[in-house]
C-alpha cells in the first residue's frame, strides 16, 4: 500500500498519465473523423470521455467494441459499449462532485461520499433519460426505464470508484497530486467493476444497449447482426439506438 501511495503522490504519475492519455485521445478522434463518422454524436462523446478517464484502456475498449470494423457484435462487445455509456456520465458527475465536496465545501467523508454519489447518479441518469425522451419515449416511461436499467450499474461503479478514491486519496486536497491521481485510478476501477453487471443486465434483457456500430445511417450492416437479446421493461426500438 505504501508503494502505491508513493507512486500516486508523485507528479510524474500525472505526467505519465498525460503522455498515455493524450495520444490515445488523438487516435480516437482521428478514427472517429476518418473511419466512423456515422456514429451518433452521443456515442462520440461517450468514447471521448471514456478515453479521457481511462486512457489506453478506454481506447482499447472503443477499438474492440465501438467501431464499424468489429467482426461481430456479441454480448461481450455490447456490454462494453453499455458500460462506457454509463461510465461517461457517471465519471463526469463523480469529478464534479468530488471537486465541489473536497475543494469548495470541504466536507467530511460522509458528505463527500453522499455528494459524489449523488452527482454521479444524476449525470448517469440524465445521460440515459435525455436520449430516450428525444427518441420519442414519454418522460415518465424514460425515467422508469432508466431507474430500472441503470441503477445497478451506477451503484456498483460508484461503490467501487468512491471507495478506491477515498482509500488512496486520504486527506489530500484539490491542490495535491494525490487527489487527481486517486481520481484517475478510481474511475478506471469503477469501469472494470461495472462491466460484469452490464453483461448480466443485457443478458437478461433489462437493458438493450447501444446500437451496433456496424450499422450505417441507412440502417444497413457491414456484417450480419446477431440478435442475442431483446428489450426489457417495455423499452422501445428507439432505446436500442439511444439507451446505454
């Protein structure tokens, strides 16, 4: 534990992180611009945030599951797209919540946990409800679907991420290297922890997941599409295209 604390307390950790994350983000943006322009704007934002949070790991997830060049779209790929969608919103909420709780309000542990979870849940929830409503789902139905399908994933993601962050950061303030290093590590831990949850949610039809990236704007596929599960809880066709 002391070795980990020593590593994340060094400014070189952030330098190394930037050296890995920025090229990964550049590769992602180039691929989205030249090879995968057909992806809807929401998913482009999702992938950009995933890479910002998790660097090369986020890029790998995109490369293996989020491009039209993938050879198939089995459950494990759909699950990665689903967790990335959840991750992009929750990560943003977690960052804002921690900055406010620790940097501005200087809350104690309980207050920090409560505020961070609330912001993360609200951001993840909104990122699901918004596209559903835009796709034609009633606001009430969209909120019900999001509550059922997203809560398990968000809960596990934030339980792990917040626990890891508080354990590693200790009493570090917003101006400390350790605050930001712990946040970087905790976000990726949350992503990994929530993946099997999304596998189960998709497998049992609680979630439909994001659309197959091989689908073009005209609705055709570069390869055959495997329909491994249906929608759950009255989710409509628009959700397959907008719901993580």
